[in-house]
């Protein structure tokens, strides 16, 4: 049986390519949403494997998870359009929440604290506002007094940093 890190190493780039295909059509090309869907799929895979459930075909499991997360995103977007609100992908909001549910993306709360401590203060600020509080990048930019593009770059950098920290073999 493969470990999570082995599956991640083998499947991540394929999953990114697979998810990005869904967002290159009528919905517009949105690599950030596709990347976030893949990240959430891997978070779900990790939690499933941690619970002891055997994943016999990780590729099929990930494809199904990506399709489900994409459908959820589209449903939320449509509800948001009907209500007049712009809906964005909740960036690891469940996995990064610091409350009594814990941090399910890694082995335990100690691992989360280990990763969190390795982020800079600026990275933690962005992570709190975007990932945990679910703020839109425009609102974050306004609150921090920077451009939305700066926040977009910082969110991308934090996401990359979290991925690298979480995928240490």
C-alpha cells in the first residue's frame, strides 16, 4: 500500500492538469481555483487515509474528489450570482481552522503548529485573513493598504509555502 507522500508525489501534477482542464472552458481560466480544488482533494485524501480507510485506486479517488469539489464550487458560485454576491473558493478554510476540530491536513495539531511557526508574520497574517476568515482578496488588500494584485501574489506564495512544508517526506 502506498503512503500519502508517495501518492502525492506521483499524482499531484496529474491532478493539477486534470483540474485545470475543467476551468479552461466557459467558466474562464482560473488556475487558482483549480489548484485550490486539488489541494482540498489531497487534504481529503490525507484525512481519509488517516482514518484507516484503504484507497485502492488513488487516481480514481482523486478524480472523483476533484469533480465533486468542482461541482460544489460551481453551485456556490451560482448561488452567489443569484444573491448578488461574488463567491470565492474557501482556501483550506476547514483544514486550516484553529478551533476544537483541529487540523486534519497533517497528522496532528503539533504538526500544524510546526508548519505555522515556519511561516513569516506576513504569511500568517495573509493566511489568517484569506484561509481562516474567508476574506476576499479585495477586502484583504483594502485592510492592509496594498493592491489586490499584491495580495494575490502573497496568497499564491503562502499556498506554495504551505504545500512545500506539508509535503516534506
